[in-house]
RNA sequence: CGGGGUGUAGCGCAGUUUGGUAGCGCGCUUGGUUCGGGACCAAGAGGCCGCGAGUUCAAAUCUCGCCACUCCGACCA
C-alpha cells in the first residue's frame, strides 16, 4: 500500500470530543470517522486490524469445534416474543415495522436466532454437543455511547452459542472456551487480559466470566485479591464483614438534629463516625414504584446489582413524596411506615450504638442496637466491596478495586432460552429434555480499541504485529532523490514479494510529516531509506516501541527485514 | 432519565458581555524556496454562524422554542 493513496487523513490536533487516547489516536490516525453518536465508519487501517482479529477469532473458535454461521441483523419480533425479551428489554432493542406492518427488531444479541437455527436439527441427543458462532454486526441503542470504539451503538461481535445435554458437558466446554479466550487475547497481543467472575445479569444462567483489560479508563470496577486468585466484577463481589462488638450498648435516645439530613452532616453534628450510623437508601421498583428502604452501615455504599437480583426486578433511586410516609433525611428502621419493603445489609448485623433516623423531621436516634431493638431482622449482602475489604475466598483483608474494559465474556446460560423457545430433544431413554446452552462473546472493535489503549505513546498506537495493519512501514526520506526513490521502490516490491505486508511512504514531504504519520499508523517495523543512509550504505530499521534500533546494509536489508518480521510473528 | 457544557470553513478555536462588512491557526489549491521529527514565502479556494420563529433600520450577537452533540451520573443482554 502506498501511503500517498491511502484514503483517510492523519492530522495533528486532538479532536475536542475525544476523552480517551485510543479514540483520539484512531481518529487522528485516519482509522475511522464519526458518523453519529456511537456510530463510526472504518478506513482501511482499522479494517485491516479488525480483519486480523476476526481471523484469530475464527481459528480459535474452529479449534474448539465451532461452526461459523450467520444470523440475520433484522429479525421478526416474534422470536423475541418467544423468549420474552421483546417485552423485557428496554429501548436498547431497536424495534420498527417493515412495509407490511410486521414488527421487527435489530439484532443486539443472537440467543433467539441461535435457538431458532438449530431447534429442528437438535432433536436427538446424539447430535450434541455442538457450537455455532458468527462474526457480525450488532446494534444496541445505548443510552450513552462513549470513549470512541469502547462503547458504541453499532459494532461487530463474535458471538458463539454451545448446546449440551448435561451441565457437566457444558462446564467442560465452558472451560475449553475459557482457554480459547486466553489464547485469543494472547495472540492478539494483550495477554494481560484477565478473567473475572461476573454477575450474569439479564442474560440468565448462573456462572459467567468477563475478560477484562485493566486500565483506568475502563467502565467496570473490578475487585482483585492481593493474597489469592479471587477476582470478580464489583457487581458480583461478595462483601464480607467481621464485626465484633467492643462496647456495651447504650440506651436509645432521641436527639434533635435540625437540618442535618446526610450521613456527613449528622455524624459531624453528633461527633460520631460514619461507620457508627445506620443509613437508609431508598429505591423504587421500576415495575410498580413500590418503595424499598435498604438500611446499611453509614460508611458503605449499596451495590444495586445485588439489590436488583434479590428483588427480582429493577429499581431506581426513589422520589420521596409527602404522602409516601417516608421522612427524607430522617429515615430509621424503628417505626418506619409499613408502606415499603425494609431490607438490612450484612454490615449492620449485630452492630450496636448506632445513630439512625427517627422518622421525624429534625430528629435522629442514638444507641440503636440491631439485636436488641430489631429482633428478627434478616440480613443480606447488598454492600459494595471496598478497598481493603475481606476476600471471600482467602479471608484476608486484601481486596483492591481497579478499573477495566470488558473485552469478552462467557456465560453458562442453562435452559433459559431453550425452554422459553421450546427447543427439545429426546434422550437415550426417550425422554423429552431441554438442551443446556452456553454463550461466548467478544467485541471486535472494542478489542482493537483496547489494544490501542494498552499500547500507545503520545505519538500513536503501537500495534502488536499479529494485528497491525501492516508489518513494515518504509519511509523514503527525500523521495525526490532518484537514488533513494529507486532503492525504496525496489525494497517495497521485494518485501511484498516475500509476503510481507508493507505500507510505503514515498511522498515528497518533510521527514517530520513522514515520521509523524508513521507513528500514527503504529506499524511494528519502520525502515528509513534516505540520502544520508544511502551514503552510509545502510537502511535504518526500528521497531515502533523503540525496543529495536538497528540498521542493515543495502544489500541484505530485504532478508534481514523479512527475518525480523518472521521472528516477531512467531513469538 | 437527572445535572452541566457546546454548536461559527474539513479540524481546532476567537468573535456573543455592549447588535453594525465573517476572523485566526492547522489542513486544502497554485507557484517558488527548503529538506532527518508535523518547514518557509507569495497568491488563492472554502461559512444559511445547528434549525425555526420573534425584536430591530440592522442579529453569529438580544428573546422564545426546538434539535444535535458532548461530559458526569443512572441504565447496559
């Protein structure tokens, strides 16, 4: 590829709406162009990167007996009604009518399509297990796309669906897929991606893992134990408390706390610490606006995923009205209205001498003893894990909280979809059974952006060679010099003949422009042909990450560059 | 959905307070000079100032409405 003919512009100034580096560099480097919120077109360099990622995905999915298929982008609403998700999913699912007025949807995930595709095929136990996958466009009408390709509305995803006749078989295959994912990320150049336990959310099923690239710009909070191998998404991380009473209980006492409505205000006013308060967090159920009051120790935050899972429905922060019986800012567990569901977090279990609301404007209560004053209260885990919390696996105070980008996930779905869509098979005893499913996703564009996020400097991406748009970038500095031009032309052709992917810059531009563009393209090896180098009888060879800076004589350059590329590819 | 911010040339921005000829830098075109980290000189092209109403002799600028984008949060299969 001659750089002069490469469609797309590279430029100096960082676009103002880019907050993460991968976004800025991929726009500045002519990889992609913005079209609408969360919707981008790709130029050739990005297309070549995603093509290579897709090829790795294909090879690894095929290696675990996957069969590539293709599901539709536009699907009739009826199969989404069968699974129940037509109604349960919000506005992220784009719904519209076709010309005959029939409701249709844009595929945001393809469990329904997968079941639809194989439910006739899979009528006998001896067809199992099998796995089908596709690499295709998805559309999710996200409320807030952000961070360039990290979170978009339209994207390409590898999604795989496996079907089994037993939980054991699913688990065995799940492990195989887990290992395949590790190979994929390793081959793509980011072996540092880790897998963590995750919350299965509305996908259904029980066990699931997310593959995370740890980076400060990540959207997920990840809990990692420094002492053992426990790793979990914040949403799924169990919060362990080891409270022991140290002081005898004092008597209950109502105290005036005029205008002190937040934990900070109340604890400062009464001279106690946040951990010695019982805080009320109020939600409303989305389905009926019913109030849910969750009491939790004042120094902890609520993990709303845990709350949602416990209630079995989504919640939103409550709007406290005059008529609901709740006294905003002064809510306490004793004498609270019957008009709501009351829940207690584990952090309060057995605790005494707490300050809490008196359910009366301007008053709090001191001396709350959970055992004495609220006998029979049930405690559950609703709290967010904090830095330094106790590891649920090894029991040590060794949890840390980091940020990460979810680049892939795997779920044990169970029979949620096969049951809902009535996919059955006959087992060897002639009994009707529902197949057990697993599903496995990797976002292609997000992976590309994540790699860029992990490997870049101020000047541009530093692509791992396995996914780099090209392997070698030849710069002919002073291409107006006939000797330079002739040698570089020849080098370009010779490398291509040896099967090397080369981008060739023979524009008559200053060296600065040439090198800046090369930095933005992030090609692993840069070869500089120039009058100065010609005089010395050499070409310069440097790796994009600056680990390598060397030269080759004009005669042997082709072979040496080929050897370098081959060695790098084999690593 | 809640709270902020921004819409002026392909990109980055000034001009808006106090209404009066549409500006700057980068990029682009042409010619020339340069030449190893985003060169220089000269001459050019390029804007319905987000959209719609209103006020006014006169609106990028003031008023009202709408739209889009963006950031923080919520949501996220």
